């Protein structure tokens, strides 16, 4: 797994924890953490898919 995807997953986990704490304290600031969670999960998904596609292209290029 690419390093940037791992960092994005770590940000996802931290944003989720921050959102839970914010909502538990009655703060609407948790909404911002949820938005950050969405963005970081999309970044993680992008880099995982990018690596998968790069590997497939590399195998296809070397086979042909």
C-alpha cells in the first residue's frame, strides 16, 4: 500500500475520533471533522486504486 494512502487512512481514523469526541461534547464542530474524514478517505481510495492501476499497466506493458 502506498505511503500516502497509509497517511490518509491515519487521518481518517483521527478525524473519526475527533468527530466522535466533538459530538459527544455537544459541539457542532464535529461536522468539519466528518467532512475531513470524507476527503481523506477519498484520497486514500485514490492512491490505492492508482497503485493497482499502475501495477496492472506495468504487467501489461512487460507482457506485450
